[in-house]
């Protein structure tokens, strides 16, 4: 069974909640964005749930919130940003 390693990069509030800027998560199947969100909830608990609900995800240069969207080598977790 092939393993799929995905680099997850966290920005702004996501990095603050997770406590790091990036990590690698290994999946035993070809993962979807929904699989990633489920794994993050398992690892980090309810504290991350609200953030995931309002975040967008950059996957292969495409911005998405679709849980069925397949993910590959890298995903950026982008919470809402506010500018000045």
C-alpha cells in the first residue's frame, strides 16, 4: 500500500492555533481535502474546527473549500486575513 505524504503549510491564525508553520501528514490512501480536515480535527481537536470552517485551501495553485477536492503534495491552509 502506497503512502501519500502531504506538506501542510499554515498561515496567520492557523499557524497560531497549530503552533507551527508547517508539518507533513502521511495518508494511506489518495486523500481529499475532507480527509485532511478530518485528520486535523483528530490531531488538534475542537480548537481548530471553527478555523477550518472559515478557511480556504490552496491546492495545486487552486483555491478551494470543496471537501471532495483531491489533494497531493502540498496544501496551504489560509484563514481569513484582514488588511490595513
